């Protein structure tokens, strides 16, 4: 869970909004959290993330919101 939160915090803090980072988050979700509520909460967002994308894709803002909501994180100060 610590690595997942660390990667999510990078995204939330706008240090890395890359597709590569989100794919790494997705990989952790699949390996460690498959069939959990956390996986269910983030599966759609990580699979449809597209920086700068429009519906039906998740934008950077949508992804940030999904991570914050699912993991209870907020931007670092």
C-alpha cells in the first residue's frame, strides 16, 4: 500500500502525470489489490486515463480526483 500511495502522491502533487506512472499504479492494483474495493474504485480511472483526453477518457483532473477519493490523499504542502 505504501508504494501505491507514494505513486499516487506524485500524481496528485503534479510531479508526474505520465501514462507510465498511471500504468505502474494499475500494475500494483492488479497484483496486490485485485478483487478489493480499492481496485474497484480505481480500475476504470486507470484503464481510461489519457492526459489531455476528453470523454470517455479520464483527464488529469479526473485521475487526480479518483486517486484522492480512493486513497484519502490530498496535495502535499
